[in-house]
């Protein structure tokens, strides 16, 4: 019986369904949206699980993400001109990261090393006026290049979490994260998010200044939606090397954007 009802909803205009749901809070329509968009939870959880330590269970990420989907359905406003899929992915991702932060899944020592590395990359690149090389980072940290590569793998999970940092704070529905800007550069409502266009331009400009391979990793991962394994095949490097390139790229981006962030509107 439920399937036939949901099949009937599939034939209807989704915008009208949203308006009907917001007006009547029809629970069957809510269940329909949950079923239709539940694959997004698995998709987002799969993306986030990349580079996470084994202690972080994939099923747990899905459980966290379900709350984000339910939150998105409750708060979505069809009149804002933003696709629900785009909005839901942001909410799902946010719910997962919120839970990861609450359980403090990243060991303090790794978090400190990640912060130290990011600061060193930022300081060196600001001083030298160019992308810094691995050997220069290693020397500044007092470790070997091999130890640096291993460290990058250890801190890879923090680079994903860092992309969820909020860059613009308006009302509850006007938050934007770096990752949202990267993934949805053309899906933002210009009437509501004028300031975000400036942020997008800043981030795009920073991406263009990345070393070639790191730039390709960012584009292939966030724009082309490839997995790290698929990117490795494209670049003809190992999956772990792609993870290292991703970590360095995010640290470079955060270092360059950190000085700008304090001047953005709030």
C-alpha cells in the first residue's frame, strides 16, 4: 500500500508536494521525502568516511546523517530557490561533523600536529610567496620527508572536517561552508547569498594557485565527484598519495583563507 502511494507521489510535481507538506505536515509526504532522499545519507557518509580512521564506523556516519536529513526536511523552504538535494547534503554533512566533533574522534596529538603543519605551511608560503615544497615543510617541522608523508595520512581526516567550517553566518538557513562553496558554486541563490559570491571567488582564486596535482585532486574530488581511488587512477598515483595531496591542498587553502575570514561579514 505504501509503495503505491509513493509511486503516486513520484508522478506529482515536487515543488507542489513541498508546499503541500509545509502547509499540512502530511506524514505520508514526509515519509516519501525520507525514502526518496535517504540515498543521499549513504552518499555523503561515503564521501566523509574517506581518510577516516578505522575507529569511525561507516554505519555510525549513516546514523548521524539521518538526523541531518530529517532536519533538512523540517527546515527546507521551497521559496528560497535552492534545490532540496543541495540543501539536504549540507545538512546531512553538518549533522555528521557535529556528531564527530561531539565524540572528539580525532586524538588530541593528531589535532595538534595538523594545526602545527597548517600553520607552518601558511607561514612559509606567506614568507616565500609560492607553494612550499614537502622538504621545506619537513625541515621546518624537524622531521624527515617520509615522516611528513606518514603524518599527512594520519591527519587526513582533519582536512575533511575542516572543510565544514562556516564562513558566513546569517540566519539559520544562510550558513555556508567551504565545502558547500566548492561543491555547489552555481546552485546558490544570488538574491539571498550575495556575500557568498565574494567568498566563492576568493576560494576559487585560492584553488587556482594550488600546485597542479593538488588542484586536480580538489577539482576531481569536489567537482567531478570521483573517489580517491579513481583520482589515483587518473593521476597514476596510489590512493594514499591522493589522500596526502588532498590534505596538503586543504591546509594550503585554509592557510590562505584564514587571514581573509576575519574580515568577512557576519
